C-alpha cells in the first residue's frame, strides 16, 4: 500500500536521488531539468489548493462545506525537454468561487 503524500514530496525524493547519483541516467541533465520543473509545478498547484481551501494536508477546516482534497490527477506539460508529467491535486465539494475555478483547471 502506498503512503499518502503530496506529489511534490515524491518528486523531491526523485530529484534528491538524481542529485546524489542514485538514479544514474545517460540523460542526467535533461532528467534534472524535468524533475525540477515538475517540482515547481506541483508545489505551485499544492499552494493554490492550500490557499483556496484555507488549510493544509490532513487539517480540518472550520466550515464543513469548504471542500476537500480528493486525490491526485496527472497532467502533462510540453517543454523543450519533452513532455513533463506532474501530479495535480483534485478538489471536491467546493463552494467558494476561487476554489471552484481551481477545480475546473
């Protein structure tokens, strides 16, 4: 069973492994750029959800109707280094306008 962690934590571990040399690849520089870009995207999306919901992972909100996290979905970004897949947080039962606009992205 996999541990429930934000997508950015998994990416941060992969990036640390690459830098430490535990993930040797002939495309090291390209992979480094892809992982760094993926980390920036995932952290930005997670910050958007945190701000929209008003709480962090595993924290309860004051209002029960404020929405909640509902797993992750995969997104793809086309870059000069190739396609970069990232984990975007899903939000459900959203009532605030800002969080609704985020959930539709």
